[in-house]
């Protein structure tokens, strides 16, 4: 019992993220795609397990939630074989929560919510579902987890070829939606489905890097010593000093390089402007910075 309590204490935030992310993914899948019925649509195409489930249902007329559950567990087992025990442990909770939420959202208590989604235009509904599923998936990837299902093939490819997950998801889900034409979905349904794929891949990318972006600033000033000291004291950031040769002036100048968080941007601007309004400063965006004062390598 003590070991279980310690595990929960050390991983409660991860558990909450998994719960929230699967709630969002399953909610988008259920309300926006699997059970949407309006404007001539009986379900809206999308990528992943939800899209494949609709294609299977179009051919065999099966129970949507049952097919989604079977697909989730088959792909989970493939992931375990290819990605090992770490994947198995991290994804097991999602493999349970996602199908569970799908069955939960089919209960009569959620009928009024489904009716509200059915009033939406198909394209708007598709975009909203893509945002929900992309955001939920992105939250899981931030903690190095997986929602299982059709996450598995891209994660396997990413492991061996290091291609960005958002690109892999867009290609996989896009192909899945286009292949729906074989199951006699019309072009209008396919185009609406591609909207969800685009929104999903976009919000996977946004959610993965949200709050992680930092600035790399390079400052050239004759008062570099004062600026450097102010950065060390006020921002508590380490700096790197190096010498640059001016191609136009032919003079040697000291350059200060410092990495700061987004919230320190205005404070840095104030420091430089106060000490030397004539200083030259450039800023570049870094999606992630690892090391002391920034992200831990273990949480990448």
C-alpha cells in the first residue's frame, strides 16, 4: 500500500493530464464525429480510431463504440511489441480511459449535449472536434505519453526516423480520410473530414510547445558590462560573451547572448533601453531550452 501511495503522490499530475486529455479526445470523437447526425451526415470523418471506426461501420454496420474499443486494444498490443514496457505502462491508462469515455458519452444523460452539437454546421463541428482531439493528444505527448490507438504507427516511425509527430499524424489521418472514398463516402464528407485532420495536427503542434518557447537574445552595446551585470542580477540568467567583428565599421564589439523565458521579454527590453538606448539587439525564438533554469532533460 505504501508503494501505491508513493506512486500516486509522485505521478498525480501525470494522472490528471491523462484523465483530462482522454476526456477531451473521447469527447471530440463521440460528440463531433461518431454520433453527429445532421445536414445529411451520419457521423463525420476524421483521422485515427474514430475515422477508421466510421469506415468499418459504413461497410459492416457495427456498433461504433465496440469497434473503437477493439481497434484501441489491437493497436495498443502492437505498440507494446514495438515500443516496449515503457510504452505499455504509459499508454495502458489511455487504453482504458478512451473507450470508457466513449461508452460513458452514449448514456442518455448526454443526449442533450449531443443534440447541441448536431445543430452545428458540419465544417464548424469538424473543426471543433479536431481542436478537442488535437489539444488532448498534445497534452499527452507533452508528458511523453500516448493516447494509444492510431497514435501508435506515427510514434513507431518517429522513434526510428525522428520525423515530427504532427507531420506524421497529418499524413496518416489524411490518407485515412481519403481512403474513405473506397467505403463510398462522398467527396463532401471527405473534404469536411480533412478539416478535422488539419485542425487536429495543428493543435497537436501548438499544445506540445505551448508555454515552452523561450527567446535567445543577442545584444551589441558599448555598455555591455553594465547590461551584462544587470541581466545577471535582475533576470538571474547566465550569459555568454563573445567578440564580433563589424563588417561595416571594421571594429571589434562584444556581444551578449542570453536565453530568457517569454515573461522576461519586457524586463530585458527595459534593462537594455535604460542602460543604452542605442544598443543593437536581436531576438530569436527557441521552441525549447534544456538545462539549469529551464526544462529538465528527463521531462523532454
